[in-house]
């Protein structure tokens, strides 16, 4: 072995940069970003079904719970108890 001494006990350091695993804001163009804030920042409106509705069961678990920014304005009725938090039960 070359360049190895009995006193060298520290391995070389490396830096690993990982991309963020979550976002915190809805993407530009999200029509519900002023109404809902998903846990992972995804756009709730992206999950509108054929009837024009979004149900908690349609949202991935990474999005839950969903903050309802104004409980008086909850067009998809995700916050059934009006406490500002939607899809609380999963």
C-alpha cells in the first residue's frame, strides 16, 4: 500500500448533495394555491376528477393533511369539521 501510514485514521470526506424530497409551495398556475396548502406542496387542483371534485381519497398520503387557508372557502369540502385542516383521517 502506498501513501498509507499507521497514524492516518480519518477516511477522506465526500459531500453528497441530495435534491429536496418535498416542496413547500404549489406550482405556478395552481388554481387552488390560495385555498389549499398540501403537506408536500403539491397542487390539490391537479386531482380534480371527472365530476369537477376532489375527495381526500384521491390525494396521495404525502399530501395529507391539507391546510385549508380559509375554512369558509372550501370548494372541495376537504375540511369536514371546519378547523382549517382537511383530510385529517388519511
